[in-house]
C-alpha cells in the first residue's frame, strides 16, 4: 500500500462511519410513529417542524444535529426552557431542518441522504468553500 493510500485511510474510514451514522439519523426523520407511540408534538412543547417524528427519536435527532454543527443544545435552546423561541438560531435551525427535508423529498439525486453534516462538517456555520490543498 502506498504512503498516500495509508495517509488517506483513517480520514476515509472516519467519513464512512459518520456517513453511516448520519444515514441512520436520516431514517429517524422519515420514520412514522405507530398508533401506540406518541409523536414529538404530542409529548414536547412548541414542536413546529418535527411534529410527526416519534417522540422517542426527538432527542437522538437533536443530538445528531448538535454533532453535525459542533454545538451544544444551548446554541439554539434556552437552558431549562427548551420550548422558548428567544434565540434567533432556533428559528434558523427550523428553516435548515425544513431545507434538509425538502432536499430529501424533492432532489432525487441525493437519494434521501441530505443531512446537516453535508454542509456544516461539524461547524456552526456551513462551509461553503473547498479547503485549500497544501502547496496549492
């Protein structure tokens, strides 16, 4: 195995692992609650976008979004009062979730695999430019 291939191997494995993890979260977005399972809107206060998500999946989905942006819950939520809408980042997060849902529903080329990580790569602000290659 070449030195270059050995150097690329760990980042590639990490990327594959993250992709699998994000794909699992994506299925959580699409999963419908069973009649005996409450929805997020039924169990939590002020749910506006993920209303039909099974309540048991809300916290795992929120954690995945948090990891995708490299932020903690209080980036969007008020500590101790998660239902409040006082932070502008919460409004923006709702819009971004709707954008991801739209992409997965309408953009067939993505095969339903759009996630927050696709643009954010662990940063609060989306990365819109490719990283510069060393020596370029």
